[in-house]
C-alpha cells in the first residue's frame, strides 16, 4: 500500500476539527486507511491502492470532513469554459492515444502546496498510473505557453528540448539514453519508432510523456498563478479520472478550474468532466450483504458520510458518485462504503448455521480435463 506523509496542522485546518493524536489514530483509521505514525508535525498514512483520491492532504481531508461530520455529502466543483481547444493528432493513435487536459487559475502556491502537488503527482504515477505505464501527469506554468497546444508523435531525432534537471538540449534518443528519468522510464517507449510530445503555438516542446517535462515550460514555482495540466495514457476513462483527482485537489486549495475542448478529429470532448456518476441503490442487496436491516434514511446518511450525494428518481434511490472516485463500479462498492460508515466494529459477528465442505465445481473439473486432452493432441 502507498504511504502518504501529510502536514498535521494543515490537515486539521482542512477538516475544521480539533483532534488529539489518539483521535487521529482511532477515528481516521475507521475510514479504511491505516495510520502509521502521528507526531507534532506530520501524519503518516497507508492508503489502499483502490483509493488514489486519498493520496493527498486535501483528498484525505475531504474524505475525513464528511466522515467526521464537519461537512456533508457530495462536494460540487464548478468548471468554467476556457474556449481553448487542444488537438490530438492521429500520429499518437498506436503509441499513447489519449489525453485529458484542463487549465487551472487563481493558484496561490507556497512551498507546502508545491510539495503537496509534487507528492500527489508522484503517488499517482506509482499507484494509479502503474509507474507511468497506465497514465502519466504533466503540470506546466501557463504563462510560459502559447496556445494552441497539439499532442502528436515525432521521430526521436526530431524531438529537441532541455529536459527537467538538465542544462543542455537533448533529442528524444539522448533523453532515453542519458537522462536519469529517461533511463528509468525509457522502456515505456523503446518499442516505438515515434515518441509522443506536447507542442505549443511557438513550436516549443512542453514534454515527452510519459518520460519528462521541459525545463523551460514544465516546472511550477511560487510565481505560478495559472497552469496547464495533462494526463496521457491508453484509456480515456483512466486519464480522465486521474485528471479529476488532480484538479479537485487544486480546487480544494482554492484554484479555479477551466475546461478545454479536446479535438480527436471525429470527436470533441470537454475536459474535465466533474459531474458525478449515478448508481441505483439496492437496499435489499445492501442489507443482505452486510447482514443488517437498514432503512432508506439510514443508508442515505451513511452514503453522505462517505462523500456521496443522494437523489430520488421515482421509486429509485440514486447514489451520486464523486468524479474523483475510481473504485466505485458495482453495487458491492456501495456496500463496502456503507459498512465502513456504519462501522465494522458495530456489526455483530455470526457463525453461519449451515456448515459446508468446499470442493471443485464438477463442470469446471470436466472442462479442465477436456482442455488438457486438446492441448496434448
């Protein structure tokens, strides 16, 4: 499980609640994370890999706020239109075909917030991004970029820019071969004849994902007030969710989110999409799985405690799933969150009245034997 170290003072400020070290260890652990250490300045937390939205001070604070009752239900995020279009060239189709992008403004950064942004970026790369293979993130100061931006692929010897932590310009081959980050992640591009790049209106290369950003345009500082953010990868839903985690974190820091129009040629997408997804709540299924007899209003209250919104559509109860949640794909995921909110220690243990002895499914056994016969022949 990934480990997260956060500033204790800032965390308590976010959740708007005073907690003793003992309270932090006991109450925050009940959310489904593991508190490793609490001292005068920091809290060290182990977060389950299925909750990448908790991999930041603000993400964990947002979840703790509803869990502890200082806020309630679904948090809504406003997205304004930037009227800026980013083109995705067909040349990336067979290399790294998807990106989700946005612009954030009104950033008020200090050293602590920059550290926080770097930490969540690194944690998402390692966990949700599967060491950048599944998705990679780039954050750039907007004042150093000229629109429009294009995402395309070029031959490595035609890619020229100065990568982060370097003093000299390199081409794509040299970055993979000589730069420390290129050496570490170069295997992700080694089988391709072309490498993906983001290029701005001045024909400057902003980055070569998933490897590295440009030293000139790819580093945010205390002076950065506006930023361009991109996530690239192989599935749009994955990069979109990753972008949602980053942008909502920055919004919680006080930034304003602006959408971009992604031009995929035959399709245009507004990014980011922070609207909640909907899932029908099956009360009978939930009670059967947990072993309780919860009423509609109790389930509503427990889901709100876990940051969900609730709607009624006719006779159906609809759970509104936050846009940054990547782990809620089935009714059983609602069951898990309801059980966490209810408290596992409040659920009475019961030994099943029917004893059974496990055995292999007879049809599967037969199918395996047939498969072995066909393999031998």
